[in-house]
């Protein structure tokens, strides 16, 4: 039985491109490509200096148009997508909010488009790029902890840039146990295994608590004014963005500007998996936005969310079986997700709203977003309205427990 259980979980890990230890994080990302693509990595590796000296656009204009045909495997494609994403963001936002580029040159746009099609990702820097595939260890024999981690590519913002992406990565790593727990719940549901469901939910709860605990590292490694005034513009997209209201023209790809959202935590497959597992359904504009953000996830990760979404309702099952212990396990899980979302909301206020208001009163920095995205997320959402909506919808998923005498017989029979 144990062997079959392990085989089933391993099949899930393979099908959904999940690492048991790292969750949705790309294991052992590459840092080198075939020599043919040296110009891409030369620009990406020196991006901060090129942006700060305002030389990036000039060098991009001299780039040859390279074919992606020599990229032979998934990790090479992910590194190429990451590099072109960083270069594209630097190119568009080099001159700050007042002079964004309106056209992405063909030498960037055309290979970026083709690589994106092969990966099933959009041609813009996504959360799956900048967080899940943008890491390396300083000491390859050491642990994945913040002091031993570095970025493959970086934007201006110094240690705050490194801290922002690295802490986000470690939060995703903390989600790995919960993803495994979600898979265990999914399989236990098929055979009405109440003990299995409860154990899986407990794993998700502990994982969510660990995610919140890890998220707190942001305050030690990211300075609010550096994030808002320097880094944030470089993860901003060109959909629902007043700085690029018509979108961005991809030269050699389309005759009309394309609208794409920047990377955001809404593109985290882990959080959306937990929503799907717990049957937390976001409605209206919030729900539509979250559904659209799935298009920015690797297809295998997106497929897990959709698989969990079409499973029989866990919440209805728990309500029907009337087990107090199972109900408590479910509610603990929902409460942990509420706590994580509340903490995220407060952190956004510290890193976006407060510095944005300060910039408005003091005058905007040249390269920062200033007040242009003060109430809008990098993904294009109405920031605080969106975050409060997802938190409140999660809160409403809590199940009101019934009196214990109604469920005692059924729980004992199940055991």
C-alpha cells in the first residue's frame, strides 16, 4: 500500500512538474547557454550597470536577431526566457515612468515570442521567471537559506532587489509541504479516507504558517523606499498600466500593441492551488483577474490548479460528513490562509502605499514609478481592493461547526 501511495504521489510530481522538496520552484536552474546566445547573457548579467548608465537601449539596438533553435531542453528555454525578460523590462523602463519604450525591438521581441510559445508562457517577465527560476547557491554544497542564495539576474535596487526575489523564493519553498498535502487530500477524497484528508490538511496548514513566517524576512532584507522608488517599475507590465496605456508593440511579431501584466504574487501557483483545494471561489473582477493570472504560470502548474478545481468539493464533503475533527482541520487551514493574506496586505501597505504617498508629497524620483502605480499592482489589479477582497472571501469559507452530538457516530464509524 505504501509503495502504491508513493508511486501515485511521484506520478503527480512528474505530471505537474513539481519538486517534492522545492514545490513549484525550478530545480537547479542553468546559468549558461550555448555560446551562440552570449549577447543575451552578457546584457542580462550586466543589466543593473547598463540601466544605471542608460546604455542598455543602445546596446539592444545593436543586437543581432538570434534564432532560438539551439535551445534544446526545458532548463535552457527557462534561462533564455528569464534573460530576455530581464532585458526587456530594463529596455522598456530604463528612462523611468516618463519615457517608457513603446516598441520592443525585433532582436528582443521575435526570439522572446518564439521561446514563450515553446514554454507556454507569455513574452513578459513573470513570477515563474523572476522568482521560481532566478536563483543560485553561493556555495553549491550549502543549504537553501537566504545567506547562501543569490540571483542569476538582477535589477537596480541592490540588496533590496536580491532580498525581494530571494524571500519570495523561500516563501514558495515553504509551500512545498502544502502542495504535497493538497495532493494527499485529493487522493484521500477519492476513497473517503477521513484520516488521510485530515493529515493532508494539517500539512497544508503547517505549510501556510511557515510561508507567513518566511515572508516576515522581507522586512529584514528589503527597504521600502528602494523597493518602491527603484525596483518596482522593473516588474511592471503593460496592461492596466497608466504609463503604457496602449500596451507594448512587439516588432516583427504583431502590428498592434500587446497588453500583458507584470509579475505579481497573484501568479503564484501555490496560493491558487490552496484556494482550489479549499473551494475558495473568488467572484467578480477579483476572480476574473486571478483566473487570467493562470495564463502567466507554467502549463503543468496551471493544470494542477485546474485539476484541484474540478475535484469533488472538499468543503461540501466536510459539511456533509459532519466530523468535528475534520471541520477543525479545514478551518485551521482556511484561518492560516487568511492570516497569510492579511500579512501580505499589511506588507503591501508598508512597501507600496506609504512610500507612494511619500513620493507624491515630496515629488517623484526620476526612475521610480512615483504615484503612477500607487493604487495598482504590478499585475494590473486595484491593489488594496483586490487584496482585501481575496482575504475577505477566504474568511467567508470558514465552516460553522455543528453541535458535537450530530457527528460523533459518523466520525467513529469512519475510523
